[in-house]
């Protein structure tokens, strides 16, 4: 089986530990099995009644037992410590591989999958896998040795008593398995129900302001009560199953002692065995009862572990849509001519194309502005240039080279993007600016911040460039974040620039400030600008008006106003009453 082979592959770096782990497990089981034998020898000694002899024999037996248990303790230590560490190491390896792979997957993958599910793969699935990876082989080993070993001894001691016990064990095992399956189902149901409770809780908390402003607390409470009660009901099923399982198992165990005592008694009466044998029987039964439970639990652990591993493989086997071609070239000595030639594009899984036969050309250092209603495809046009998605028709070239023949990393290193939403990583302001070029010096960072008009603000913060920002850090305003993102791009210093509604979320005042930094940034770079507010695109070398139908108008600001078409209409609308 392919899945199994790949699973075993993860053991490879830990071959030695794995091997020692199994050896220790074997020693632990053998020592457990040896105890009744030693007891028998000692009892025989004790029964001789010669006190001198007894005392003499106690010394070697005592020393032997002592050493045995020291060894067993050490082996148990190794198995619990190194065995678990092996599992943890494998978990770390898989998690790293998964993370590396997630980083490579394309935008289209992230369009379709939610981050909650991805997180759960990184955390809980991998934990299940690691548990199985470590406990699986080891428990299987211990259980089999103990079960087979103790049965061999039972047969050797008295085969007549062993046969009814064997039958009992088989029945018990089959019964446990079937019960376990029922129990698993109720566990799954449990998990679904607690999921419902979580969804309901999260929904209410996320929307608590709406709930309270509509005074709908009672309605929400009723909804929550329903899911909360559903969880209780599923717990009831769950515990009933568990009770049946535990109860029957205990009963079966008792039955083994019962058969041993009654049937063994008959055998003793008939002279087929003696009382010491019976005592040994009781001890061996004790030894093999526990592994039966362990085996049953193991089937569950294996199901969880393997289904987790399958989900892991599913992600690992998803090829990134966008990768370097085998003979991809780096982008060198870039002038920055950008050209879209008959570009068409359709999002994966969508019926209709967003773009059809779009062509335009931006000579190095010049600018194009895309304007038009939202949903027209402006952002989509921009995402094609860094190859977040690949065109479905036509081609895009930089300095005449089709971008699909370029190395992805090199291509993206030559393009800077400023967009409406700015993501701040958890870290210092300095780290966030340096994200544009991680090896930049402090002087370069400050220079970039100055050009982005954010240096003065940062300087007056108590901790300056070392102020923590991001999810758990200081809150920055939209304008401040935007300026940090502009500083990032200054530092990156790319020849090609995309400004996608960089100022749309800002008030007029901040917009005016940032507009200056953006103009400075765009100087001598090939630029595509998308803007809501047409005042910001007036100076573009070419303005392209685009909507769902495609390109509607194009030309300079002056041309388009003279033409008195769509652009002129939008433009006059925005400035009515303003000027
Ligand atoms: P604009 O930037 O002009 O507002 P977009 O390029 O964002 O327009 O969107 C153009 C069209 O593509 C819209 O109809 C939008 O719903 C669709 N679209 C955008 N992103 C995706 C996506 N990731 N998957 C599917 N459809 C998308
Ligand atoms: Mg957009």
C-alpha cells in the first residue's frame, strides 16, 4: 500500500531509536512473562520447608528479581522517553514539510480552502499521526508477545484448561471490536455536536454588537440552548456505550477467572493439575487481559492516525498551480517594459472569463491607470503580473520576455505592490519595514521610512522603531500602516510597481499626504495604478476605463475629457461641488 510505504518513510531518520524501542518493549514483555515462572521456582523452594535451604536460595532469587526490575524500569524509561520523542520528531518533520508546502501553494488553493481547516491539519491531525507512529508498532509488539507468550505458558502448564479460555478470549476480542466501533461512532457524533456548539458560540460572539443592538439575546440564547442540549444527548449515547463496553469487558475478565477456578478445580480434583498450577494460571490471565484492551484501543488509534496521514498526503500531493518552468530564467538588467497581449483570464471553477483580450503596453518608467466600477477586473489584471494566477489566454511580457519563462522568485522580486489592505506581521516596526529587504541596514530602513513620510511618527513613539505592531501589538491607523507598506516597497526598490487602491480606505487628509509618497515611489518605475478617486490618476500616461464588458475607453486625461464619454462622466460626477 502506497500510503503505508510513505508513512514508513518517516521512520527512516529514526531507525536506531525505533529498533531500540522495540527491543526495550520486548524486554519489558518478557520480564512480565517471566515473573510467574520465577514465582513457581521460588514457591517450590519454599515448599521444601528446610529453612537453611530457603534462606540460601532467597539470595540469588532476590538478586535476580532485583536486577530484572531495574532492567524493566530502564526499558520503560527508554520507551516512554525516546519512543515518544521519536513520535514528536516525526510530527515535527511532517509539520515542517506541510508548512513548506503550504507556502508554495498558489492563490487558487487559498481561494478554495479556509485557514481554520489548514490550522487543524497542522495541529490536531499531526498529533494523531504522531501518537500512532509511536504507540502503534510498540503496543502491537508488546501485546502480541504478551498474548502469545502467556498463552504458550498456559498451554504448557495445562492444555486442557487453556482451550476453554482460548475460546473465551476470542469471543471477548470480537465483542470488544464491535463495541469499539459503536463507541467510535458516538465519539464522532460527539465531535460534530461540540462543533455545533462552537459555531453557535462563535457566531453570537462575533456578532454580539448586532445581537445587542437588535436586543435579540433571547433568540440567540434559545439557539445556543438547542445546540448545547444536543451535545448533552450525544454524550449520553457515548457514555452508555462506554458503560456497556467496560461492563462487559469486566464481566469477561471475571469469567476467565471463573472458568479457571471452576474448571481448574475439577481438573485438580481429577488429578490433572495441582494448586500451584492454578495460581500460575491466575497470574498469566492477568498478563494477557491488559494487552487485549490495548489492541482494541490500537485499532482506534490507527484509524485516527491513518486518516490524519491521508489528509496530510492530500495537501502534500496538491501541486502548486504556478511553478518555475524547467528552464526558467532569472530576470536580469530589467528596463521595465510591461506588455499585456490579448490577455484573457478565467478563475478556476468559474463559468465566465473575467478578462477577455486585454492589451496594453507600458514603456519602462511610464504609468497606466485602470479605472472603472468595482468588479470590473482591475485587481485581477494586476494579480496576473506577479503570476499570482496564470493567464488563460494571451501573454504578459516584461522587456519582451514572457513572464512564464522567468523564475518566479526573480519575477516577484522586481515587482512592488501597495494595496488597500496592509498586513502587519507581529514584530517591530523595523522588522515590518525590513520585510521589503530582510538584510537592509538600519540606515536604509530609516531612509525608506523618511521617503514614506512615516519617520517622524515612528521617532516620537516611546520605543521608536522597536515598537511592536501586528495582531498583538500597538494599533496603527490605516494611514500609518499604509505608509509602512510604502516604506517596505521603497526598501525593496523594484522597477515595476502596482498600486491597487492604495489610498481608498483613507480619509481625504491622509490620502493627500500619502499621495505625495506614492508619487515619489512611482518616479522612474513602470507603474500600474488603480484608483477610485480620479484626481489621483490624472497624470498617468494612459488611462484605461474598464468594466465587465472589457476596455471601454483609453487615452490621456485630456483626451478622455475631450471625448466626453464614460471617464468624463465619472470625473465630473466626483468633482461636482468640490471645485
Ligand atoms: P475590481 O478590482 O475591478 O473591483 P476584481 O478583479 O477584484 O475587480 O474582480 C473581478 C471579478 O472577478 C469579480 O466579478 C469578482 O467577483 C471575480 N473574482 C475576483 N477574485 C476572484 C477569485 N479569487 N475567485 C473567483 N472570482 C474572483
Ligand atoms: Mg479591486
